[in-house]
C-alpha cells in the first residue's frame, strides 16, 4: 500500500468492540498484520478485543491465528503467514471481557488508556449497528471521548449508517452529541480499494481527462456492481435490507461521487468531502411517479441450467414470500452545470453472471458521419471503462480501421491493468483505512452530510416502492431482469457488456 518513506502511525490503543465477530477475524486482523509487515505500526500500538464472552488475550490470539492459518490456503488476500511477524503482533493483543452496555466495561477501558503515556485511543465498533449510538453515548459519559488531555480519541463505524434518511439523521445526531465530526471515521470499504482512489488521481492529475469530463462530450455514465454470490449466510440481514439499501447510498454513490465531483480546492479531507457531499446532494430527488419509472427491482429465482442455483426465497433465513430486491437498476440525474442532461445508470445485483464492479463512461458520437459511404457510417460509441474489480484497471474503446482494402471499422482497446504496472501485495482493502484513521486523515471516510445526502437521493425510491411497483424476476446466474435492460433501451442506450 504505502511506500517505504511513509512513517509508522503514532502509538495508540485500538479497542475492537465485537472482537469475537467476523469482521475482526476476516478483515481487521489480517489488515493489521499487513500494516505490521510494512512497518506502519508503532511499537506501542496495543490491540484490545472487547466483547461480552469471557476470554483471555491468549485465547483471542489463538482464534485469530487459526483464521490467519486458514487464510494461507486460499481466499482473497491469501498469503503465507510469517510466524515471527505474527508472534510480534500477537504480543500486542489484549482482551477485555465486557458488556457493551455496562458502565464497568468503560471503567476498565479508561484504566487501560490511563496506563499509557500517550493517551491515544481508537474505538472500532465492529458490532451490530444497533450498538453504535449506545456505545458512543457510554464512551462519552465515561469521558473517553474527551481530547482535552492531549491524546486523540476516535470512533470507527461501518455501514449500515441507518436504513433510511430519518434513521441516518438520528444516528448522526446521536454521535455528534458526544463527539466532534473530526473524531468520527465512517468506513465505506470501497474507499479502501486502490482502483477507487485512483479515479481521483486519473481525473485530476491528467490534463487530458478533465478537458472532456462533462456533458459536452459524455453521453451517459453506467455504474455496475455485479456479484455472482447469493446472500450466503446473511439471509436475515439481507431480507430486511435489499440491494438498494445494501449497495446504493454507500458503495455506488461513492463511485458516482468519484466520477462526478468537482476538483477539490486541495487534496485534504474536508475539501474532498465537501465536493462529494455537493455532488451527491445534487442528485435530483425524483417525484414518486418518476422514482417508479426510473427504477427496476429484481429478485433471483432458481436457475434451470446445470448449475441449479437456488432461488432467493429458498435461501436460509429468507421469507419464502419475500418481496426484497436482490437486483436494482436506477437512472439518476445530477443537477449541476457539468452533468446536466447526462444520465447516470446504476445497477447492482446478487447472483449475476460474473463478478464485475465497473464504471463505463460512454462518450457522445463523433459529430459528423465522416465515413458515410462505408460500413463505418454508424461508429460504436467510445467507452472508458474503469474496472474496480476483479481485473483492476482502465480501458478505452476506440474505433480503428481494420487492415485491408476496404474501410471497415473495428473496436480496439487502449488499456492499463494494474497488475501489469504495479506489484500488488495481497491486501484486504482495510490497511489504508486503518492507517489513515491512526494518523488522523479523514479523506477516505464519510462525513455526516455525505451519508445524509445519499439517503436523501435514495429515499424517493424507498417511498415509491412502499406504495407499489413490481419486483421482476431473473434466473440466478443471469444479468438481472429484462426490465433492467429496458431502463436503458427506452433511452436508446444499452448496458456495457459485463466482464
Ligand atoms: C457489502 C455488502 O457492503 O459489500 C455486501 O453488504 C456486498 O452485500 C459487499 O457483497 C460487496 O463488496 P465487494 O468489496 O465484494 O464489492
């Protein structure tokens, strides 16, 4: 992630609330291990697991080690475990048995912080979201968010930040009652992805891009997050959430913001976050009628091919009559000078044909059909595809003349794949986020107004769907329902092929 010239983060006590949960084991600990590998953790960084089950530091360490060993053999970010590195990391581990709602837990936390000279603490809430306001409030009451003694105090939370506009506003208000915005680190793990961060670098460090990055040259933008997985073990959570809430106000809007925001006055947290809040705030709030017209919901049903994938309603912990969408496609408009008249089409779905997160920017056709007499009279539009995953990089579709006596045009690609240019060390995507939190850089974290503007843009769809509209079906393994294609074909456009 970082280069050799980056100094280690300052000393700190990192409290991991929800220490027995999946997030700590699967992502946070591997990320801390990678940070230790890169020399980015201070020798005085302590990691304290906090959870209600009775356990010890040694047992906590063993559980994490067991997972690190499993990871050696496969999965994303698989890597050979360096035993010496792990044991030095394991020595930093502590464990605090405690109920999140009991005052004793916070007294014990205060004692641990009191034993350090620096007084710095980060409280990472890897817990169910219902605990966010509760824990924050108790940290506040115990004086643990008070920075007046010099040490920093920060709180990290992850989505979901509410389930609609009202609950998101209530959550932000509860947090801001006990701490300042600059103490809050709201994670959207998409911002930990190199390719997402690279969008800003590409746009703002290459004079070329900015000259055509507007409604004079861009016809429309497509943002897709297609997954092949179903709901896995998260049926109960997903059934009350759905594709829209799960992916759009957070991950897809972050991608939209990276593509559509104005250049920030400085590459500094508040300048970047203000531009993002502005552009997300400029998404036109549709009337209920337009929200229905500009959205398509889908739910996967069992596939009939040899893969025999189950339907959504057959998944564990899903209501057999569920109307929850596992696919959503939306058309949104951004009401500002740069983007007026340029539709942004967004889609995301579970159990689609391929895993592909990409942004396809479709340019307007050449103004004049130069090669009228030839087959090339109607050239295909140029696309710039920014692929976030799995094949990270950027590709430009161009028209070229096929060699030979006839004038025949063909689509060719100019491309840049990350793996061809950079050595990609295995990472979880959380390394940068944890490091940035430890050094106090909020650029990649969401501010309250980013979150609320996202929900404000999504709320008309939620409201319209609550009153009616159809949930279309698609076979598991296909790219969403027909209606998803019609959302574009009625505008004489089509989805950029996935993959
Ligand atoms: C999570 C969603 O936030 O993002 C999941 O809750 C989804 O449903 C995941 O699968 C996608 O993340 P990624 O990094 O695999 O694109």
